[in-house]
C-alpha cells in the first residue's frame, strides 16, 4: 500500500465508529428520556430512595454524554487536532468519572436487585477509573500507542449499557422455546430475569472486541489510527 493510500485510510472514520455514533445518537434519547423528564414512574431501573433516584438521573445524563464524547475521539479528523482531542478527552474523563465512580459505584452497591445485577454493574464501574488512570499515565509518559489501546478498553466499558440493551432481546429470542415452561409465558418476568445476564455480557463482549481491535493494530500497524 502506498503512503498516500495509507494516509487516506487513516483519515476515514472507521465503520465501527460510525456505527457506534449512529447507535448512540439513536439510543441515547430513548434511554435517557424518563430521566430527562424526571419521570420516576417510567424509569426502567428500580431505586428505593430519593437519593438513589437523584444519583440515577445524574448517572444516566453523564454516562450518555461520556459515551458520545468518547466515540468522537475515534473520528480521525477530530483526533488529528491535538487541542480539540485533548479538550474532548478531558471532558470525557470528567463526565465518565461522575457517571461510573461518583454515581455508578454507589448505585451498584445499593441496588435492590440482587448480587447478579450488583456485580454485573459494579465490576465495570470499578474497572472504569482503573482503565482511565492507566490510559492517562501512558500519555503522560509519552506512550501514545499504549494510551490509545487503554482508551479503547476504557470506551468498551463506557459503551456497555448500550450493548446490554442490544443483547437482551437476542437473549430473549434464544429463550422462546422455554418461555412457557420457565416463565409461565410471562414476558416481563423473562425480561427482568434476563437483564442481569445481559449486563454481564455487555461489558465482557465489549472488552473482547476491544482486545481484538488492539491485536489487529499490533499485527497490522498500517490499520492503526495515527
């Protein structure tokens, strides 16, 4: 591949990034709608106290913002402008810290939905600051490659809530043959029982995909973003 062709490829927005942006733009208003309107009755997440509800509203708003900002960081034309890339990156880290550390961890610990749900959301909430600090330390020592790789992993965790909501309908379809015997035909009961497993799979699958992308970059450096 010629140098100009490689540069052209690197300047194009990857299809996966475009897909994430489209899904994010479509899904975010739908998922955040009850919380923007402060409609507790329409919330898809159960909370038992007013404080937990306030944390949930802040969590949804900041997590959605972080998810969209993080996706923009993978757009080559945005990343090429260092000042813009730095500003968006710092803003992403700020919103993500609020979403996963300041609100996500307390919500996970106090969830009334049992241990499967608790640890399914607590683990990614704890992983988030660990990955963020590792990525920040890499760029502080000038290791751009490792910084990029850790940011990919960090964004994989950031995006897990959307992946969960895409997986749950698929998991329900797999259970159709046993829906009657297992749930007495109660679709709502099936949804409630399936969501916790979707939460676990959401961040696990995202991290696997992130690692596959990183391995591809390592084996084919010409495919890696600048």
